[in-house]
C-alpha cells in the first residue's frame, strides 16, 4: 500500500532482494537490487500522486498504532455515517452507487487503479465494503484506505475523531400525545429515520424522523434538529392511536364541552376533531348527540397510517391476483404508486408478497476468444523471455510475475478453458522453485566473475538467496551450488 517515501516525497522502487529470517539484519546497496536507481519525485500538481501520498501517510500512521481495535461492523457503520453526511447514502440504509461512482471517477483515475493493482475500475468495491451482512469478509487494506480518502478523512481522523451523525439529537424522545397522561415525558427510545420525498427541491433528501410511542401516537418531524428544544415539536401526525381515539370519544360524548374546547385540549382545530369523529363513527346530528355544522364538508377525513397500510395491502394483493404472470419489475412499473408506497412504508411485507426473483442463464459469449488467445499467447511469451533475460537479480517465471507484466488477470487465471495457446505457452515457461534456485546460483557465479572477487561459500549462497530449507533439502540445488562455487574459485584463482 505504501508507494511514496513520506519524508522525502519520492516514489519507492521494487527490489529483487528476498528477505530471509536466517540472514538477519544486513545492509544491501540499492544499486544491486533495484532496476531504477534514479529517484522519481512527487508531482504536487498530479492528482494520482497526491492520492498515493495520502495513502502512504495513512498506512504509515496505521502501522504506528499499537492499540487500534475496531470490529468490521463498527468500521462499516462509520463509513455509512460519513457517506450520509456527504449525501452518498439514504437514511433507510441504502447507498447511492451512481452518485458515488460519478464522483469516484473524478477523484481516482484508471491509471491509479492500475498502479494500486488491487481493485478494478469496474469493481463494485464500495458496495462490498459497506453492505450489511458482509462484515465477516476481509478485504485488502488498500480498499479501506481508498474509501477513507474518498470520504475526505485521514486514517487518524476516521479512527480517533469519529462523530456520529444524529439528525434528531439523542434519545429518549418525548411523547407529544396531548390525550395521554404522559404527555411530554421521554418515553420514546428510538427514532426511525427516512429520506424526505418532496416536490420542494429545498426539502428533498433531508431526514424525516418517525417517533412511535407505546400509547399508539406516531408523529414525524423534518430534521435535522438544531437544538434540544426541537424535540418538543412535530410537523405532522402519522397515527393517533387508541389512547387518543378513546379520549376523543369521551370528550365527544360530553356535550358541555364545545367543539373548539375539545380542539384546544387536543392541540388541534375543531375541523380536524370533526373529521376524526366521522372516521370513528361517533354519533352526531341526531337527538341527544353533538351537532356538527357543514357535516358533508368533513365526510372525507384523512385515514390513519394503519388504515392506509391495510388499504394498500388489499389493493396490492388484488392487483397481483388479477395479474398472476407479471414479474417483479413489471408489477412495480404497472402499479407504480402502490409499489413505491409499500416499499417505503411496509418494505418487509411487500418483499414477502412479491414473486420470486427470476434467475437467467449467462449471456452468450460475444468475445472472439481465438483472436484473444493468439494475441495474449504472444504477449505472454515475450514477457517470459523478458523475465528470463533480466540483467539484474533473477525473477522467477511464475503466474504472478506474468500477470504483473501482461495484465488480464482473470483471463490468465482461467486460461485452461478458452485460451489453449496461452495455457500452452505458460505451462512451457513456468519455472519450478528448484529450477529458479539453480538459475540464481548461475547468476551469482557470473556476477562474482564480473567483480573479479572470490567470495566465501556463505557469501556466495547469500548473494544467490539460496540459504533456506528448500534449497538445503534439494540435492540438485546443492550440486549446482557446489559445482558453481568450485568453478568460480578455479577461474578466479588462475587469473
């Protein structure tokens, strides 16, 4: 993950020195093990360079931490919290992937993804890190560092300066049911947060809090709250509940109370009181009951949330019964309003009452694999020859090194099925660990001959990087070491 020296601001270079615990700590000059010895410095005007420096700084900070412990679920929650603040997520738990990708492509170039080498530009890497139920999967640290960078945070800020987004202050919340005996008391422990859907552009996307009390009173409030006093207000009532309705029936039966007085006690208007009386079928406009003027004007009261939900459920089941052959998307397109309302306010129920998702077979392969195989096999052959003919310390001809030079990781890893020519070239050129060690022994001999220096056998084995258990257990490698060392001493001894 570390690409730059965070002290001198130049790029690090790959070396061909293999670390061996048995060797211990020794000094090795970079000139012998690095291809490019001219430092490449950071260009502060280059966006990719700035991102790579940021990643290196974050990685350096993380490596210096000794007591940094956060579970994957906590990390996911922090990611989502910051995405909410930046407008890349919905309060219902869903993401806005298209908006994320649009901004991501402006920050991270295709070349950057190629340099990092752990993520494809087309990879759905954000969803994998954020989605629920995926917290037991471990992903490469570079994915996390890129996401932290995208969120506009440093690793230190992400882990040590976390501020949770709470658009509706902290619980508990008050019950605002004037008909209850616990009005104003902090009875509500949770707040369900949704995104506001409004024709008013200024109100779109702002959080909507839904507060439900045990007395059945449910109210909602547009956020975010700006002070603790905002706790004691609401914008609309979603459901009044049994306690409110029973008290209304009691007050309605008491003819000594005027309609205006009842409205005052319930914190609403006499018109709304009349509409709910009609909804509850309370007696009126007959002898011995309350008289309501303009009765017809109040005959269409607003339904409660539970009544609306029940009504829309029945409508949906009826619609499905009339259209049994429609798939999920066709149902959603045809009964658009019903589908949207139920998905927003009754998501679990509608999911249970949708057809099963259809699984489709793989799309017909449109790629010309013969042409791809022909071109890729040539590239692989050239790459293998380049690896074998390096003038610096030898590199093993292996799948990882071939992919590093040629690319097309997924094609090469699954080559057996559709790429026979490429598979043949790779199988002919792949180098066993034993053969690679023998080649390193030959390289060490030639290098000492160029220097004109006779080493000790320990120095010879160290230069060839064959001081390990595998080489010691291989008779072929040991014979190659003995023979090459003997020839080296003989040639230099006679010169």
